């Protein structure tokens, strides 16, 4: 079958198409015919200078498609079922999905929308609900709101009743997010949004900050927090992985900082988040309250172009690869 592999060479990630054997599901896995796959920035983190050179591995980590075969213990999904979720080697004609992390695709969702949903929105569920404990009426601040995770945080936050402040370097990107319910759009060139956040919240500050940008804005995020505020650390668009921490503010304001990553979680741990997402957020996808924002769809042959588009930081929302 056709499949893309990814390899880190000289500090850059490289995609190559290869003829690859059909994967065989284990007892807990589903074999899925892929219809669409979405890009995630973490896949290409080598281009950020954060990963050493490596051997080639199957590329792509989230997709949507039809179940063609199930392992002996992969119950709950029949042949032909529409599913979305984390997979091994999403940029391929077929890929494997752990049945514990498989999410049923609502009838109203397209393949592209389904592919753009599972990892991003499960990460957002983790940071907004499981760890962030966002409440209706609270203020959510999302620096770098036009990223895939940023847009998903905006949409999920609004569905959960939060008031959302988003920053971006681009006024045009912020304007595109206005119909999604962005309450306070802030054009920001860096760590310069504290005063505007305080003004917008009447001096209260943000109850939860989703930091997709990285170290350059971390201190500003802390300054912008309300009493008992929380920071979710989820990305490094700026490639900066260190920052000073105001320990006095952390102490006196009873602040909380937590990381959001699946790197060291196993399928059982991740499945707990998946079940929460299915229970609390999937109904909003089914009835149209949440519709994933897709920036651009590329064909399978254009996968390297899709990667270049992401690395250029040109998108607002998710980038998707559509298979024939």
C-alpha cells in the first residue's frame, strides 16, 4: 500500500512515500481504511530544532476512516463503522487504531472534519476539563489562538461556557475566528498582552491560560492570571523551552502550572480522556455546535506541501490530507 514515512535529517523532518506492507491488527486494534488524516505540529518538531536525527518511521498520528478488520478483543465497532482517532501511520491507505481510543464519527461530520478532531480536541479536553477545570463564565486566554490547538480551545471553551480572549500576530486570522465566538481578539507581537487582558476582564485576569506559544510569553501568561489561575503548557511555536517563573506570584496567588502531553501516556490512560471527550464534547459535534475549522485540504500526493504549509505557520485551524 502507499504510505508516507518521516525521518529527521540534519535537524529537519523529511516526508517520503514508500510502498509499505498492509498492517495487521493485534487483538485490541482496528484496521482502518483511511479517508483523511490531519497534521499535528508535534510530528514535525525536528524543524524546531528540538529533536535529534532519527530513523524513518510511519508518518501521521490522527485520521478518520472505515473499519475493515477488528482484533479479537476490539469490540464495539463493526466492519464499515466510521471512526476517528489516534493511529500509527495516518498518512497511508490503511492504518491501525487502538479500539480503546476509537471515536465514532457523527453522521453530520465529513471525513476531513473527523480527521481534524480526535487528537486536537482530546488534548483540549484534557487541558480545559480534566486538568484545567474550566467553569462556565470563567475567562480563558489563548495566546496563539489561530493554531490548530488554539482554535479547538476556543471552540471547546465556548461550548463549555467560558469567555475567550485570543492573541495572534495577524488581525486577519483573528477576524476569521470572530464567527466562532472569540470574545476578545488581541493583536499581539509577543509578550505584550497583560494590560489588555486586565482591561478586558475588569482587572480580574484569566482563570485559565492555554499556552501554545512557548517560553517567550510564559511570564506574560503568569502576569495575566487571576487569583487561583491555571496555566496549561501545551506547545512551543517559538521554539523556546525555558522561562523564568515568578515564585512569589505562584505562591501568593495560589497559581497552578501543568503540562499537557500524551508522550508518556499509554493507551489505557489516553482512553480515559477519550471517554470523557465522547461523553462531554462529542454531542456538540453531532448537533453542529462545534465544527472543526479546517484551514486547507491537500491531496495525498501533496503531503510534503501540507507539511511545508504547517511549518510556514500560515494556517488558521487544521491542515488535512485527503486520500483518494
